[in-house]
C-alpha cells in the first residue's frame, strides 16, 4: 500500500533533512497524494437475509456475480460470507478504489439485474454499509 502513517512520514522528513534532501512543500505534496489515494478506498457491505430453502439459489447467483465483478474497473476485492449461526444470512463485502468506482458499479445494468433477482429471495430488506480503513483518515486531523 501507499499508506504512510503520519509518524512514519515525519520520521522520513527528519531523515531527509539530515541527508540534506529538500523537504517542506515536497512532503506536503507527498502527504496529499497519499491521502488522495488512500481516502478514496471504499468498502461496501451488503447483508441479506434469504428466505428459507433459497440459500443454494442465492449462493449460486452471488458466485456468478462475484466472478464477473472481479474484473470490474476499480474493484479491489469481493467476498461472500455466510453467518455460521444463521445460514440464511449472507454478507457480501466488496472493496473499491474509490466511491466513483463503486457508484459506476451500482449504476450498471449487471448490478441492477442482480439486486432485482436477489430481492425476490429475501426475507428482510437488504442492509448496506459503506466503510473505509481507520488509518485512512489520519491526514484529515
């Protein structure tokens, strides 16, 4: 990853000063680039509770979509999980380079068609969450 914690960035700045390498604006530019790259990453979690006897159908559908989405622009990772205490509860976790990439996926026909098919098999409405890595907001302080 390109992420550099603030303490490490400052340590690097001290080392560059000792070596006579220019700092200041260059360090600010570096931090801005790192923050821009890292702050863009978005993790989306979709939790679905499936109707009884529809688990296999949903697993197959999610598996098919996961194969297709892996090559989607901005897709970093995708994983489908099943709750060990409740086999009707599925959680899909996807990680995207940016919110823009996620929005592109959400507006796609493939996503809309998949959601429509999945919604027919749900016992409860789907719950969504968008997250980012805790370390990523260091530069916002």
